[in-house]
């Protein structure tokens, strides 16, 4: 196999590995009302099946990151696919919301392992210089799932019930596990054993202000998207009375916009640099916050979705630039750094949304709050320290 063919095959493997997380969220969004009705629980408790999935993804990365540095990316990817598949089966057999929540937490652990294996491999294969660009491309691939999964999930739910979504997830885990087994090379093992929990590695990463700043930007951007994902089904279908097909229509438009933004993102990184790309992304979030606040009392879907379209574009630009920047200072600690970045993105965003959503009577007000949290990041970028971090890439 030529090096070019091997590179393409490896990118396909990485793309499949990062899809576990969005598939685990987006495919069953249209089924949330049906799940709530079957288990006789409030919409907020059904939303927890999403937020706890993401929290588990973040916490699990504290272990899967160092494990990826120790035993190799391929082994962790296979373990994650196996856990994801088993937990999907457990979710299928759920007889209560508590059972489903437990299965979703386990599923989040599996998704975190595949995600860490993928993004640590990006740093291994493409190096610090090109990792941001490749992460942005992978984020573009990720965005295909929000475009297609709700359509598939709506069809599965209407014809076979909400459990069919978890059948699909289980089959996906088996198929991808087989592909990883065949195509993903085993990484070179370190000469010295790496501790599963290396406290010094965590201190080294968390003591890096460059990492903390960019990881926090990723947390806020992910919080905005999670706030949208958890609020949209109840707001659009429950409060505004949209049908499942109408909800899917709006969700798909946003996903298409997100796809375009994620694939355009690398071009912005190349032409503008990470510094200006981050400024643009944050500015879009702040503009979306003003727009959503202005239309908060409207009963038209566009008043909620138009700011979401703008925010999704800002999210794509921020995540591509900030994630690559966060991992840039680390080589042999790439797995640990990737794990901590995932902790910020998933657990941090999940906790942020869960702890603050009760503060606001309307989901749109909560979204405005989440987007405004990015404002201090813009201020920091305009300081001498912020400019100094990006001097080489500005």
C-alpha cells in the first residue's frame, strides 16, 4: 500500500472513531419525547441522558488518555468500540430512565476512548503544525452525523420505536471495531511504562496557560452547542408545536451550515492564522447572543434557529483553532493532553449546561448566557499575552 493510500485509509479510520460521540447524541434526539412518554418522566430528566453521556466522556478521558499513551491508540480504540457496543445493547433493554441513564454513562466512557485514540493519533501522524487543520477537517466529518442522524433517527423511531436507535449504535460499534482491527496500525510502545494516572503529566498540562486558555474556549463553544442540542427538541417540538419532520428540517439546516463552516475552517486557519480565526469565531458567538436575546419572545422557529446558525459557525471556527492550539505544546504527553482537552469539552460543557440551565425560565435566555461567556476570551486575545501566544500563527 502506498503512503498516500495509507494516509487516506488512516484518515477514514480516524473519522469513524470520532463519530461515536455525535452518533450517540444526535441519532435519538427525535426520540426524546417518546422516551419521556414511555418512562413517564419530565423532559429535563430525559435531557440528562445527553448531558451525563458527555460528562462520562470527559471523565473517562482522564484514564483513556494515559492508557492511549501506555498501551497504544489502536488498543484503546478497540476497547472503546467494545464498551460502546455493549452499552448500546444495555440501553436497548432499558426498562426505566435510571437504567437508560446508567447505560448512557457507560456508552459515554466507550465514546471517550475512541475519541482520545483518534485525536491523539492526529497529533502523532500530522504533528503540531498541521494538527489544527486536521482536527478542523475531522470536526467537519463529525458534523455529517448531525445532518443525517436525526433523519435516520426520526425514521427509525416512527417505524420501529426509540430502541431501534440503539440497535444502530451497536451495529456501528461492531463494524468500526472490525475496520480498526484491519486498518489501524499498532502504535510504537514507549520504552518506559506510562502510568495509567500520571499525576505529573496532568500537572504539566494543566500548568500550561496556553493550554488552559484554549481548552476553556473549547469548553464554552461546546457548551453553546450542547445547550442548543438539549433545548431544541423541547423548545421546537414541545413549546412551538413543530412536528418531528419539521424539527428534523431545522436541525439538518444547522448541521449543513456547521459542515460548511468546519470545512472552511482550515482555510481560515491557513489564511488568517489561529489568532484572527479565534477572534472571528468569538465575535460570531457574541453577535448570535445579541440576536437571540432580541428575538427571545418570538414564537417563530427562525428567531431561535437563525442565531443558532451563526453560533454554530462560530463554534466550528473556535473549536478547530483552539483545539489545535491546546495540543501544540505537547509531544509525548499528547494522549494526556487530548484527554484533558476532552475533559474540558465534554465534562466541562456538560456540567456548565446542567448547572446553569435552571437559572433561566427560557432556553433562549440560557443560550444567550452561554454565548456571552466567550466575551472574556475575546478580551484576553486582545491583550499582549493573547497576541504573544499566537505571534507565529497570526
